[in-house]
C-alpha cells in the first residue's frame, strides 16, 4: 500500500509532497474531503502500534477542548482522530511497510533518507 493522508490546504503538506519522488505511485487522500474510516485508521495503527503517535497535539481543537488537561488513553486518541480530521498528525506517508507521521524535523529527515534510496 502506498498512500499519503494529508490536507490539500496545508502548506507544510504541500511542501513535503513536492519533495517526494515518484509521487504518482501514491494514492493521495485529503482527510478533510475523505475522513478516515475505522479500517484505514486500524491499518495505520498496525504500522505504528500507537494511536497516540498518529494524534496531533497541534490541532486547534486540542487546545479549545482542553485535552491537554486529561490523561488520554489509546481509545481516546482513536476516538478523537475518527471524530475530526484535524486530530490526525499530518502528513501520514505509507510506503508499503514504512510509515512516516507528521512533519517534525526528525520525521522529515527520515522521509528524505528513505526516498533518497
């Protein structure tokens, strides 16, 4: 499976997508237009073994809902990601059995190394 979950209005996502070679090999999924299904989220979970890794604490709703004041469980992370697209850290790039989540410097470096091969 080669998929990229992203937001087409996100400048960071656009920049990362432009940097990828062979982008045409990937199925692009705009998570606002096509919200994640339970099945898709479980596929991502199988690669990360953590809903927390897939969860974005940068989401505006995270702050608005005061979620930082709670001890969230894996079930909570899953529920929030399924409830609103903004809780998925993005982009999520799946290249067969490799997954890259978010846009941290460490993740961007890993993406660059992986696709330089």
